[in-house]
């Protein structure tokens, strides 16, 4: 007989086998985490403080930075603490909270990336209607819908997952994730959560198709622009978002859809780091690299702090 209430903690798999590698992993995570904090905080401050950036594109970018900060702050500090203090455990309640928050920020971010694709589509393909279709109220409503859909989905998945009876083989990867928890089920009740995962996957597929179709229309419109400077400006506003979407989708798809023949604990842990930790750290760099207005404001913030 197994009972979910009898489990008080979960164990994490060791990514680093020796104490020296654990400390190296700690410093690596610390560097990535500080880079994510600095980059996303600069974007949030720049968009909030400079009136030139009070446009729909930068409003959605501010929301993306907030979601990135939340996502990386949910997973990395616990991993760093485990490495620093040589621990491998997380409480049952802590694991449930981590699952909820990771799902919340992950699903809300994917919804927001879909909205950002719509923003670029309207800006390039229907510029005369941009102010009408993406007014302040419309932008606030869409951002609230992204956050709300992420919260609702995360709540349903978390409640459903942790209502399943679990056995005592409670090893996890680097973070608490639903697929790993479902492997611990000792009854057929996991099929209910598996069905919800499939439904969520189809919804995400629909978002991905919408993003892809939007960019097909965007590229067709850009290629019709007669001036080289106009095409360059249009591509500069679209390519950062497209790179972020590609990084986000490709890492998640490879992590969860890779063939079982190439699966291994070390590879699974590396992929967990790749899609959970790396994007929040590199997103600010990707967005600021080709955006002169954002670079100027961020540089003023940094030099102002230094002086």
C-alpha cells in the first residue's frame, strides 16, 4: 500500500559527483543567476522609467523580463543551496510549490511570446491599425490573460499531480517536474494528469502554429518593403523575438520528446538546466543586442549608477 501523505520529502539526483564539482556548479549557477537578475532588472527599469519605451512592444518585454526573473528565482536558488550545503532533499510542500511556480512562469511566458508575435504581426502587416488593435487597455488585457492562463493551468496541474498516490522511490532531477513525479505513481490515477498534459501540449502546439503563421506573414510583408533600411529596421524588431521563441521551444521539445535510446540521467539534468536556466539569462542580451533604443537607455542606467 502506498500513500502520498507518507512522503515528506523528495530526493534530487546528483548532477556533480564530487564536492569540488558541486562547488563549481554552485559558482556557475550563481554567475548565471546574477546575470539574469542584472539583465532583466535593467530591462524592467529601462522600460518603466523612459517614456520613449512606453509602447506595446516594450510593455510586453517588461512582462517577459518579470516572468524570466520569477522562473529562474524558483529553480536556481534551491539548486545553489543544495550544492553549497551538500544537500539533495526538498520537502513535499516545497516540491509542490516549485512545480506550481515553474509551470506558472513557463506557461505564462509561452502565452506572452504568442502575444508578442501578434504584436509584431500587427506592427508590420497592419501598421495603420496598430494604435487601435494594441491600445493600452488591449495590451493590459492580453498581458493579464497570459498571466491568468499560466496561473490557472499551473494550479490545475499541481493539484492533480499531488493528489496521486506515490511510492517511496522519490528521486527527482535537478528540479521538481511533473513527468518525474508521475513516474513515482503506484496506481493508474496518473492517467488523469497525463491526459491534462496532452491537452496542454495541444494548446501549446496551437500557440506555436500561430507564431509560425504570424512570422510567415511578417517575412512576406518585410520582403515587399522597397528600401533596404526599412527591411533592416523591420527585421531588427522581429529577430530577437524569433530567436527567443526558437530557443524556448527547441530546448523544451528536445528535453521532453527525445528518443528513450539517448536518454540518461546526466543528459536529462543538462537539458533541465538548458531550458530552465539559460533562457532567462540570455533573453535580455538577445533583445538588447539589436535594439539601439533599449541599449541607449540601459547604458544610461548603468553609467548613472556608476557615477
